[in-house]
């Protein structure tokens, strides 16, 4: 086996810098800092907070009361996790049971596709 030899970098020679006078620049006047706005809480979008009535098939899962779209999705996820409907190999997929099949229209959907299919059952 041959030993690897490390090469040392040659020391750099100092170069003489030419001293040239540049014209003196005047300092630009600083602008006054804009007053900061008071920190306020983010307001939710009114479209998400609008109460929607679920269809009869969706009402069997989330209830018949009018709910915002966000709450409908939360309740759907609670139902999916309670009944173990997420696919074991790909957790993004949801296996539909007898209650979810009429809503989804097929036996398996992705979680991104689920919200699109659920929106058809909200008025």
C-alpha cells in the first residue's frame, strides 16, 4: 500500500497595493424608519368559516348540523383514524368502508383527493 502524501500549499507572496486616492463620497442622508404596525392575529378566510350543510350520506359521519368545511374535514379524519381506514403501506391513501364509499365513489382515494370529493357533498 502506498501512503498518500499531502501537498502543502505554497505561501502567497504579499503584493504591493497601489495607493490611489478616490474622490471622497458624501454620506447619503438616512431615511427615517417606517413605524411598525401593531402585531395582530391572522384573520381566518370567511370562505372557510362559512357553515355548510352536509348531504345525507355525509351527515351519517359528521352529523347533520351545518359546519364549516374545516370542521367537516377534521371530523372525517377522526372517523378515518377511529376505524383504521388509512392504508397500511401508503398512509396517504384512505380505504373506504360502507359509509365512505357513497361519498368517495370508489374503494380507495388519496387524502388530497378526499377533500375534493367531500366538497361535492356540502351545500
